[in-house]
């Protein structure tokens, strides 16, 4: 298998990255031999991958990073970089290559301090690989100050350093940064392509794979989780029942509270195990005594760790809540399709009875207002409105239609 096998439904992007990887290989080979650089190279030192959630932005960036580090002997015989089997490809894909840094955050933002350290590392020459590659999966979470720190490094990168930035859209990145990057746009894969990869790579039952791909409308990560995680299926089923529970004010408030509680429980479960391990590792590193007593002068470090864990839990809760709102939007989109007699495939076929009931008791105009109410809730959460307040406003708007 090649490094591109996980890049689902992105043939055009794969062709562009493959051509750039071949030119990058030629550049390094020419430099090592003291020969002139080949003209017309498609390789550049800064790339920006954009596309909707689930399109595979970070997957494309990691695959490109692996192709840049490919050491397969077939390259000398005309083979394309990115074999997937050599040490360079393998270690890049599993995250252990010394010259490939994958930066992802489980916090709400990436600050100046972290970015400065990243820029410092990016100035180093490759230790063992052919390139120094920095993959930033959450470039849209850079604060304005952090973006300004990154700008200089992207504008004047070290000769053998490559920046691979990922964001949902161009507007999520500072104009000064995006103007200095080569831009690649990924699209949402087809439902059939996602189902195929779940069957082929993950060994999932074809019927379940098709249902998960259809329910998530081509989002690879969510489809895999839905197909393999019983809790995810139960949580989604609960979300899809919400439109039937907002018939009175009491039902609206109760549904909102349960949605928040579910997101909080998800965040707690996801964070608890990681938090405990992080805390124990930090205590051991600081030389805590057997009774758990911390040395003097370490209280500030532990407080910083606690604050980081709190911010991570907040983001995890927001992400869980946003996923529920995405599923709710998909439900009303199906309702609208039924009301208008559209021939597009229904994503939530497992909730057909609920869809029919809402479609019969409402109008397309009311459905559109409900979709707008869900979108307004997502915007409110982005502006740091209290989650319960935002969701309560949404459920009341869903009731009113």
C-alpha cells in the first residue's frame, strides 16, 4: 500500500501532492550530488490544506510528509515517492519520524509560547530525514499573536523545512499567512467511497459501513466511530429524538439540559484517563515523594497543568456539543428533502418515522427556520456564550419553528 491509500476521494489533490513529492525528491537528490536545481519545480516550502470536516485535510498532510521522507530504492528506478513500506514512510505515518512534527491541540487555541517553540525547531536542519516537516492540523486555532509569530517562519523558511497547515477554510487563516502558502482544497468524499474504505481497511460489515457513511454524509472519522462505537450510536439516537421532545417549554428546557449533560459526560470520560496519567507523570518528573508530597516551588507547574486540563475538557465538551448540532442539522435537512419531494438520499434513514412525522406536521419555511436556529446556536457557542443558555434558546426556537 502507498501513503495515499487513506486519502479517500481526493484524486486531484493526490496527483498534485505526488508531483510535488517527485520534485522534492529531485531537489534533495540534486543538492546532495552538487548538481543544479531542476527548473519548474512544483515543490514549495509552505502548503495550506483546506476542506470541510471529514474531508481528510490532516490525512493528506501526513501522507505528503511521508512521501517527502520516502527512502525507497525504487525512486532511483523511476518509482514515485510514497511507497508506504520504507522506514521513512512508515515512521512518518505512525508519528515516530525524528523530522516530522505533527502539531494538534486539544485546547481551544494555540498560543504564542507554543508557536515560538515550534518556529525555533523549524529552523533546524533535518536530523535523519530528507526534509524537516511541520504538520499543523489546527492552524485555524492560532491566536492572532501566534499567527504573527508563524508568519515570519512561513515567509522565510529554512531551505529544507516544509510547513503543512490545515484549516477548514481560507478565511480561518490570517491573510498574510495564506498568501504565502500553496493552497489545496479537499472535498467531502462520496458516501460510497467512505463505505468502501470502512469495509476494506477496517473490516466493518458492509451494511453497517454503508449506514454509518450515509449517516455522517462522507465524514470518514465520524463514520468509523459510528460503525465501531456503541456509545456513539446511542448518543446519536438520543440526539435524533430531540425534535420530537420540544413540543412544550418544559420539554425544551429538559432536552437542552440533557444535551449539555451528555456533552459534559463525553468530555469527562475522554479527559479523565488522560488527566490522571498526565498528573502522575508530572509528579514523578518533579520528584514527588512516596506519600505524594510535592517539592517546594512546583505548585506553579501543577497549577499550569490543571489549567491546561481544564481548557482541554472545555474544548472536548464543545466538540461533542458541536457534533450533536451537526447531526441535528442533518435531521432537519432530511425533513426539508421530504417536504420538497427531493430525490436526494436520506442520511438518517434509521429515523424515518420521526422524519415523516416532523415533515407532515410542519412546512418547508418552518424547517428552514429550525436549521437557522441550530446554526445560530453554533455561532453563539463560537462566541463563548454559556452552552446551556445557547442550547435552551435553540430548543425554544425549534419549538416555535
